[in-house]
């Protein structure tokens, strides 16, 4: 997988240099840098290139040129997936983008519920199920990506993995 990420970056950089101007090449290159490499500096660079490329849809242009000014990483990631959803013609990619947006919305929903729990009980809930037991939420939403959620001691909701067990 890691080799494919670098290969896609190399292809994207080559495409920017050699292909006719197309906003999608730097835009998706920026997404790769941001989501796969956690490299915000290069993401900002390529979002800026995309934002100044003729033919870019207005919604994508506004997002690309404002990338880095949004206060949270989660919100930036949500905006990336929203623009992917709204600009792709590929049904599989569109469904995946839609799932990611819903996934991020569920994280926000559960964190808001954890804050509500703390407001009533003075501490964050020990687990997600406590939100249902104490009737803060009616049920734990099913994640479209198949992950299970956990609540950290500070109320942040994360994805369950082997390290958190």
C-alpha cells in the first residue's frame, strides 16, 4: 500500500508538469498528501494549485483555497470527502465519500453526546453504551465503514483498535 501511495504522488507530480491544466490532478494529489501522508504543507501547496486552475468547480475552488484555515482536522477531512462526492462521476467513489462524511458526522454526534453526559453526570461516560443506558442517545449509530467507537477519558471519540483494548 505504501508503495502505491508514493507511486500515485509521483504520477500526480508528473501529470501537473506534463498534462494540460486539470484541477483534478493537484486536487487529488493534495488529498493524497493530506489523508495518506499527513503532510499538510504539501496538501496546502497542491490545493492552492488546484484552486487556481481554470475550470475548477466553484465549490471545490472555495474549499481548496481555504484549506488550512478550517479550525479542525475533522472538518477539513469532511470537506475533502464532500467535494469528492460532489465532483466524481464514479458511483463507487461517490458511495465511499458519502460513507466517510457520515462516519465523521457520527463522530461529532457521539462527542456531543459525551459532552451532554458530562454535563449531567460530572464525568465523561466510561463507554459508548453508557450514552444509551443513560438515555443521552437512543442507540449507537452503525458506522458505514464498519468501525466500532470508543470514548477516551477526555470525551474524544475514537475508533476502536487493538491498541485501545
